C-alpha cells in the first residue's frame, strides 16, 4: 500500500470514528447505542413523588438534513398541562446511529 492511500484511509477512518462517537452519544452522553437500531429510555431527574399528569415533547431528524420539534422540559410540561414538574425522563429512537432517523423525547410528570 502506498503512503498516499494509507494517509487517505487513515483520515477517513479518523473522521468516521469522530462522527460515530458524536452520533452514538445519547441524551447526557451516556446511553448505549445499537449500530442499526436503538430504542432506549432513562430518567435524568427524579423526585420521590411522581405526578398525576404526564406530558411528552419530541424532536426528530431525518437523514441528518432536516430536524424539527421541541423536546424541551417546558414543552413537555405545556403538552401535559403541568405547572409543577416532579420527574423528567428521556426516550430516544435511532436508526443506523441516528443518521437515517432519530427521535428524542422528554417526558415529564407533575401536577
């Protein structure tokens, strides 16, 4: 293998590793990720009292070209008509490391 080809492959490999690392970071950066498909959920904040109401807000991305939605805690609280948030949890669905499709949701409970 000549030196020029080796350097090109090394550059591509390094770039791919960086992209994959960014694509596999979950909410907060600690979720597991499947290469082909991931469907995970976890909570970030928790109080001992789970609220009676639940609200969910989501954002999505298609082909990493188009992104839309609101996955904020205030958005989820508004959706569930919640004025006092008790718990916050996150869901994430990814297809092919999120490069084909990705959906992140924030779920809150409260009163």
